[in-house]
């Protein structure tokens, strides 16, 4: 119960910090990821947030009847005021498919089939479909999505299947394989799969609808970030990635320092453990490698404790997001203009002094007016020492 509440607290926190999207997925085994129904979780999150978009990351379509998925997503769209993004996948955990008795070889084809059906239902079509794993008989949704065009996205790892599905259906992508060196290196060629499939099926894809998953922990200094993340990272890698998932090529780390070094500080490392400037540099690098995409999605891994995790997200919102999104460019241009054109703005100071010297009482008071808290616009405050030299005594 506490974990669910803390996750909901995090959504509320991210909403207040101005993040654009929150994603959560569907998992039924492994003992580490607890949310079995992202729709139920996001419905609760919708009541505790105001503006952040709420995305299923992802619904494992082969595990569900497509009509039921469509109905749940439409209901969620209404319950959240039109803030839903529908992300789908074939099912990431082989243990989930095994639990449900589904052959892993069928998962991707079933996801493809389900997406096509769900999109037609959400356009208001009435369907009769007899598949080898579901049946629809004169089926139509009673309610269409609140959004005119609910955003769709599919998960993509290293293989072409996710990108190909996105291109075939003309929908968005979230690249989750970018958490590994292999996945990051594959980004330059991945987009080509989407474009090729889109051309084949008469669709279009747009890089602004491409989301790339990245991993980080941020603090004021690299040393502090390392100290906060090291023990949780070691446990996450050794107990989950290596011992539970038994990811090919993964080996347990011997120490927490080794975990941090090999995750974030060796050639080919894809995570960032450091300062906001380090993350800015990493995001710009991934943008360059990939050729460009629309959204960075940060992975919530709980390497650090809840307090330091929230602090990390706060620092990203304060320092990284404005830099990457270009919010600071106009401010810097304005500051530079003011600093570089003093000959014009000094006239305002002269105007203030002219009015002071016209009044003998004000001129006398000027000699004792030395407070830096003078209630005037900073740009117009006269140089009182220089001005006093020109004031005649009474």
C-alpha cells in the first residue's frame, strides 16, 4: 500500500514541477514491478494531478481482449479530462506471457492486430471480427474518446518490430531499448524502419512523436549523486537485472562503486549520475546520435531514497528542462542586450539625478542616502557617490 501511495505522490510532485507526461506499465510477475493495471493507477493519479498527461507504458495487448482495452482507455480519457496517451506493447516479461499461457512467438502479431482493431473502434466503426484469439460481433464503443485523436504509441527496443508497427499505423514510439548501449547505438537506424513501414502502408510518422527513455540520478555534485545512487543501483542491477531477469550479458557488480562507474562513467555508458550540466550534455548527445526526437522520458528506478529521488526530479525540472527546451535563450539575449547598451540606459539615471537636483531638500538628502535597498528600479538607480560630488551645499 505504501509503495502505491508513494508512486501517486510522485505523480502529483511531477505535475507541480511542470513535467509533461507520466508513464506506467503493466507487469504481473518478477516481484519488482507492482502495477498490474496501469489504467487503474492512472485513474487514481488523474484525481491528484491537474495538467500532466497520463500514459500507459505499456498495456500488453496480447493479454487482453481489444474491445475491453478500448473501453478502458476511453473511460480513462474521460476520467482524466482528456489527458490520456495510449501506449501499448507485446509484453516485456516472458514470465507474464508464461503465466497467461501465451506463446511468446504470437505476441507481436497479436499486438499489431489489436492496435488495428482498437483504432477502428475509437474512430466509431462497428466491427465484426473473428480472430484466433478474440471475437467481436457487431461491436461498437458507446463512448468515443474525449480527445478528438487520442495519441497512440508503441514500445520499441532493439529489433525493428516496434518501429515497424508505429510506421504501419502512423502512431508514436517510445524507445525503451535506449537504456542499454546496444539500444542507444541502434537509434540512428531505428527511425528508418518506421519511415519505411509508413511509406509502405500509406502513413506518415513524425519525429516529434518519438520518445526516448533515459536513466539518471541528479544532485548538486557528482560526488553527491554517486553517494545517493550507489547502493540502490547495485541492488537493482544485481538482484533484478542479473539475478531475476537474467538479461543476456549482464554480470553482477562486486561493489557499489563498480556499479556506478560501469553504469555512468565508462565509454558506452548510457545513464547519467551527476549534475544537471552532465544530464544536459547527455541529452544533447542522444539527440545528435538519434537524429532528433520529440520527448525525453526519464526512468524511475528508485536507486536513491524517496527524498533524494524527488530532489533529483526537482533539479531536472529547474535546470535541465529549461536548458534543453530553450526557455533560457530569450532571457540570456535580453540580459546581454541590457548589459551591452549602457550608453542608452544611463540616460535613465541622468533623468533621476536631474529631478533630484531640482529640489534642494532632495539634494541634501542625497548625501546621506547610501542604502542598497533604495526603492527604485535597479536599472535607474543613480551612482550616489558620483552624484553627490555635484550637489551644492545649502
